[in-house]
């Protein structure tokens, strides 16, 4: 499957021709074959698409049949022993070259290949035809073309099927060819087939290189490199915008007794770009779109159910809405989506799981909207949702509950079950914790229960993260606690954490917060709604928690609730747009939870969790590589790969927390607290980026800092990889300390400030040395006799100490 499906699933935009039937058109597009009449022997043919350079030195090139008068694809093969072709891509940044090296062994992609499928809606065909006319035999060879068409058309169609909807939107638009898609499947090299995509509709990173890899029964989409294409990063071109935004939702959900859902989702859609007639909306693969209406009239649409994957591993379908004519910018369309399916699953014991919580209603892009949510559900159940509960009515068999948000938010959700409830009021904020009345049976007496890895995997919103790993714990008996027994204790804990964050970060995203259980292994923090795994509700002195490793139990009972509650600020109030910045909200949430534990329980709690995180970062894969080396923080969801299936959580949460801890040491405790307090105030109305966070944090540095703009800090810890191993040797003579600080396991340019504590017969003496290469010499005057020397005594560095 082409990697393009993941990159562009939310970016399909194009107007549609009046009178066309979109399903018929799409079916015709998918059925084109390689055209025998357009087969050429090519020599020294060159194609450049942004940073991608393709050299077809010798071989055969055959174009596909035209669709609606436009070229959409071609196929190249180096058939003879003397035929050859080559691809060259040079990533523009060191972190992208590092990423490419980790997959291919080289920081520049310069590979020979023997065949390639090209799919496009730009002017690729025009460029190739011009090159053929000037550099190759311009006479086609239909006989060879017929042979190639029979052999390779099935392969071509298989790849075309994955991007046909995307190509169709361009073919039926008035958007210039220069803004069209280019995708190439490159085959026959030593690394196997890989894909290259240039997508002008991507807002930040238009060029992607990747490969699908199957390992141990799991399929991984490995992104070798992804970066802004040349003309976009130089400012010569602007990305093609989506064209509209949903300003408000009115969603009506009916949940039957068999748990099937029927949904009507109304949305006010503001048009922002001229000439657009087609708009895509993503929806869970568990759901079927049955009708779309525009301003009360039935509209044409196609529902692509091929199922691309979201970052959390769920299938995502695309409903492509086709308007009869292009509306004007500033015009608001009233959309009405009708769909059905099964989102809710009864696990057992009146415990329910709401699946695909990120994609249960149609969205075009990640944007703040107002929400009114109405739910009709069996009278035996309780339901909580995003927003303030404004009305509940009940009859003999059904309940109806209505929720409304007080301000635009990015995401809405719901949960349901048979609940116990505990409520706390804090300075005008209503905090409710609900717990299932019964414990799901798989937690009661299963000898091998799959659970979350130690805290480094963190609790998270899966739109910002990715697939979680699974571990095994042993539960020796059937003894267990019940979630309802702990609801008051959990409510007290949640209230204390909320109060702590309220005092330090200011008002959160909403005034009502519901904490709800899910029979899953990780949490999510939506605006006003927290999903927490059942394990986090249970008594830690009883099974199954008492049978866990200390780090596993600490994750569920110490860090999970404060982490998810802090997401009311980090991720919901202060949010990010790009996956390369997703580390920010998770690092802030994780470290905020540790700050709370440090204050509320014990100072040692922070050091204990940081030690867990460092241990996981140092774990090695079967190839002997440390997990931390999977890539820098800014790679985001790309950190997950077949070589490092668990790296995403370990790096984003674990290393992210360490980065915040080291930044705190750089700027000081008081200044760091002021920094965190300023972010919700200054970025509630705009998106936070890694670059702006660096600028804001640098403003809090003490005067005379050696890294005045934090460029060294960010280059090493956020844009780079590496965990230094430090050791010290020293001697003392006549009150003078001479020594060497040795740094290993990192590049020579790596430089960190190291506190050295000299134990003496009196008070200990501390000095700071900044490493400069593998060996840094130091000399200090210390009158007292030094009896011992220790490095980084306060654990302020993500480093190993010998």
C-alpha cells in the first residue's frame, strides 16, 4: 500500500464537475491500464520533482491510459542487463539524514532500481514526454507495450487503487497541475520496494519516503524521512489549503439495546477558499456513511472504505462530499451526515468499551468547534460526554442526555457504563469521577493479563502518539478489588491534582471534568472528559495491582490520573498542529504529573520515575541498539518501527519528561514555574510549536547563560539523539584539584553542563564543568582534603554515570 494514504487522508480537496457521478468516475479511473500504444525505449531520461531526482538511464517507459484527458501514471522497467535507473534524494536537515541513515545505513538516498510505478496528477507526464522527444527514441513500440501491459497492469492498478480518490480530486479541479500529487513506488533495489510522495496539500512536510515492513506478524509503516519540499521551504510555493472549516457540530446519537449506533451529525461548514466543490471527511472504519445532505438537500458523495490507518492503529475511511457548484468564500453550508455502525462493545459485567474515540464523528481537519451532543441510550446505562450536561430526560426504556460546550474545543467524546459517582467542587469547577460497578472478568482470574509497560510508555491521546506495546504480568489468584470501592479515594486524588494544576497553570479548557473508566491499557484526556483504564481505579494492595512490578503499579496508581488531568491544559488548552510538535504536550503532561507527585507525596517520586524512564531509554533491541537511538523527539509517530516497536511512548514520554527536567535545571525552579504558567495564557488562542517553545523558554534563562538562545540544548536533546556516559578522574595536590571529565556514547560536539561534587572533611564543594569533546580537563582550588568526587549529584542530566 502506498504510504501516500496515510499522509493525505485528511487532505483531499478538489472541485467536481457538474453532472459527473463520482462513484462511476472513480471506478473508471481505477480501471485504466498501461497503454501499449505509449511504450518507449528511453535513454538518459531525467525527472525532477522537488528534492526527488530520478535518472532513467536505459529502459522501457510505458504511460497509462489517459483519464478524462489527463495522464495519471506511468511504469518504468530496466528489462535488459544493460538497463539501469537511479534515485537521488538528499534530506535538508541533520535529523532527517539521521532518520534516513537509521533505516538505510546512509544519510543520502542514492539507490539503483529496476522498476517503478509513477502515479501523479501534476505535470510529470509533460516533463517525461518532453524528455523522451529530446533524449530518447520518440517512436513508440506497441508490441513491447502489449507485453508490458499484460504483465504489469495488475500491479499498476493495485497501487492506483490506494490513491485513486486523491488523484480524482485533482483531475476534476481547477487547481493548477503544479499543485498536483506525485507518488512513486520504487522496486528492485537492495532495500525492497519503497515509496516516495510529494504532496502539496501537506501543510508542513510535503516530501515523504517510506516503506511497509512486516515483522513478527505486525505491519509497520516506516517513514525513512519526511520534510518540507524544496519550493515550499524556500517560500516559492504555499501548500494547498483544505478550503473550509467546521465552526459548530450538533450531533445526535441513538444507541440501541444491541449497542448499534445511528448518528446524525450536523455541521456548519465555513467556506474559506474559492473554486472548491469537493471536501473529504474522515470517519471511523467501524462506521458506514449512508447519506450526506447540504442545506437540506441530498448531496453526492463517495465513501472510500479501503481503510487507511490512524496513528493509534484504527481504520479511517474517507467520505468525499461532492457539491454541484463551488460556493463562495465566506459562505456557510449546513452539512448533515447520516451514518451507522458499532462503536460500543460490551466486554462483560456491565463494562463497556467505546472504540475509535478519536474518529466517531466526521472531521475534515483538526480545528476548534462548538459542540452540542445529544445521546439516546438504554435506561439501564449512565453516560458522560464532553461539555456541560444541560438536560436529561427518562422514560421507561430510554434516556436522553444533552451536552453543550462553553467555548470552541478541538475534540469531543463520550463514555458509558453502569457507574458509581463521586463529585468534588473546586473554586467553581465541577469534578466528577465515575467508576464501573463491576470489574471485568479478565482482571479477576487470568494468569497472564496483557498490561501497559512501565511508566515510560505514558498515558496519552492516541492522535498525538501511536500503537502501544503490550507486556505480561502474572496474577496468581482470583482475588481482586472492585473499582467502585475506590471511587471516593480516586475522586480525592483527582481533585488534589486538579487543584495543583489550577493554581499553577490557571483556568483549564472547561469548567466541568468527568473522569471515566475504560477496559483498556492507556488513558486519554479529552476536553472535559478523561478516559482512564480500570486498573487505575483498583486498590494497589490487592490483586491484580499487587502482583505487578513496582514500576507498573506506579504507572497506574501514581502518574496516570495527574498526567491525563494535566491534558486539560497541555493538548486541549495549549495545543499543537504538527506531529513533529506532539512531543511538547505529552512531555509537558508527563512532567507536570511528576511535579505534582514531587509536591504532593515525596521529592523522591520525581527521581524514581525519571529513573524508570532512563532505564527504558537504555533498553536495547535485538540488534543491540538503544531505544533512545530510534530518533529525536521531533520525529513524533515516526519513532515506531519494526526495529523499535515501543520507541514512540518511551521517547515521547520518557525522554520528553527528561528534557523538561533538564530545562528546569537550565533556567531554575522559579523561572521554570513561571514558564509553565505563561504557556496557557499566551498560547490558548494559537498553536505551540517546538520553535516558539524554544524562544519562550530562552527568555527565562538567567543572565550570562552560555547557551543564550537554547540552540545547543534543543539541537542535542530535541532535534538530536544521544545519552552521554560520564566518568571523572582526579588528583589533589597542595589544595589544587586537577582532573578530567570523560564523555562517551555521544558525538564529539555534544556539550552538557555537569555538576561535580567534591566531598571533603567539611562541607561538600560543588563546581560545574561543561563538557567539550570526549575529554574535558578541569582545575579547581579546594583547600580541604577531597575524599570523594561524584557527578550530577542531583540527577539533573539524562546521562549514565560511571
